[in-house]
C-alpha cells in the first residue's frame, strides 16, 4: 500500500515539529547523511615574548603609592611617590567661635589601606607644595616628572621618618577596632592660620575646588610626597587628608572642644603616582619564559598564528592558556599573582584603549581571572578575534601588528548588575613568570566541517 501526503498534511506535520519543545535536532534530521558535521581539533604553536612598558602607563587610580620594594623572587626594584591635589568641599566653613581665632595645628594624614613588604622598615618622606595646578582633563602617566609641578630649588615644608607599623602608639591602640593605620606628617602651623584668616576675610574663596586652587594660599594647588630613603615596603594610600585643627566654643556642650577642618584627595581631583622600575632588563633578557610585572613594568605579547588557520572550516572555539611557573624563592614578602588580566590588540592599546575608557568587548578584547587550581590564565574562546584578523588580512586592511595582542594585568570594576564598567591598569605590586618565549605555547582550536 502506498502512503500519500497531501500538501495540508505535510504542513500540519511541519507545524507539529515547529511546536515541539525539543528542537535540538531540528534541521539535522532532515539532512542527508553526507551533510553531517564533523569536529576537528587542532593546536598551533604560538609565539610569546615579554613586552617592556618603560615605566609609562596611564596613571588613572584613586590609590596613591609610597615606598620602595625589592622583589625577593626577581630582584627587581619598585620605587613610588606621588602628587595630589586637595578637594575643597562646597560646604567648607570654620565655626564662628574658634578660640582666640587661632589654629592649634596643621598636618597631613596618609591613610594606609594595605601594604606590601616589611612594616618595620624605616622610610623618609619630604613634602613639597605644588606651584602648578594640574589639569584634570590631561592624561598623566606613571613616568611623570614632578619637577614640572613644584620648585625643587626650595626646601620641603615638612619631612617625616616613618614605619608602616607606627611604633609611637601602643599596641592596644594600633590593633583596636576602628583604628585606621596612617602616616601623620606635621606641617607648619602658620599654614593653617593663613587659610583660616583668608576664610574670615572672604569665605567665597572656598566656594569650590577651583576657587581654592586659584587662591594662592598655602598648599592650595596640591602636594608632592617625595620618597627620600628606605627600602622594603610600599604603602597603598587610599585617603590623603590636609587637616587644620583648632578649638572652638560649642554652645550645646557649653564648653570649648576640638575641631578639624580638612581638604582631602578625592575622585574629583588629580592624584598621580610616579613609578620607577629597576633591573627589569634582567627579566627582559630571559628567552625561555615571559613575565607579567606590575606596576608599569612588563606585559606579555602574543603573536597569533593567523596564517596557520584553515579558512575553509568554521571556527567554533579558539582557546589560549598561559601557564605560570611556581615561585622558586620562599619569602614572607613575595609578591602576589595578578588576579585579572586583559587580552587586547597591540594596536588598540597603542591607540588609547585605557585613555578612551574602553572595556573588554568579547570581540577584540577579553578579560580572565587567574585559576589557582590549574595555575593558569585561560581565555576560553577568542574565535571572534581570530575571525576579525583573518577578515582584515583578506581585505588588505591589516596593519603590521594585526596579529599581535598584549596580556595586561588590570583592575576590573563591575556595577550592581555584574556588568563590566571600568578597566584600569593594576598598580598593586604583582608578578608572574609564564611559560613561553622559546618554549612556545599552544593555541587550541575546534573547527566544524560539513562532510
């Protein structure tokens, strides 16, 4: 008996298929056997090398760094000091009842969020007032020349010997709840007095940061904290406060009490850390490995084997894995491993990736986190980047560096919806030695091919 399908029956059958919740095999069941897809796995040797930054990366950070540290693993030396402006709140005011119209003290406090190294190392820092207002619309870099912003022929307004573990206070206070480790640097009392007298004469001088910076008052343009001596630790400073102390009569207390008015380094003003790296040439001379070294030290450059790809097949996934060598030196002060890294095209980096506030787009740039279990950084699928490179070469629009990418340690910021909203250079002290160089790594590829 022959079975015949009418046009309406065939349509009904197709409609039933379309309405089926399980559509995983839709289309495949209708293909002839010789159209089934086969999967092909290939690996390609990939070249990597260390890429020297030369102390110069975009210095965009809300953390300032102060100190000098020698890496026990590599022998490289990192030195840092910083310049900062001071923000004037629009609500800035002194009380009307300052006792004798007299300031009792002026000081600056550097609050230490964390640090790397030995907290008992002794350092000396000098403080200079800036004589140039730094432009917030200018991109400053970590090789900034401080002498362009202060008068190096004049003596500092203050000097301070310090350790990160303040031995001048009792242990019970140092470890007490609510205590915030800080470096306190006394400044000339008359600086605060001059600011107070100017406020009494014309409060509009303190209407906002701009009027304050143009006032000509002590330290109004900012401060430079110059590291003079010491080696063994670097402080991560997240708050810098310029404090003016006084006593005033408080009517509610019916007595006099202590008060403080302050200017602080905030996101609204320029904060620029200067970094100097020494002995990086020793790492750059290593040919059988590559390095990631922060801050402003070494990236890893990868040359993608674009010419090796089979353009007749369809790219499913292209994964790149960078394996870290374990540290050989055991030290309580060894540096941490970069937590997050960015893969970005060399041309995009040179054309202002960070300056333009770009973030990883999943096409020509990607981020990944360090995998402690496998000791690796893995970019699980960069196939869109490979496809982009192949297309550029085919069209004749490929640049000289079209197949080169950089691996850069970064800090990633996410919003409440877990969306990546900001990328910046990682300025914390971190280091990793990676398999690479003459020991070429593998780029793993999965193709799809129709039989």
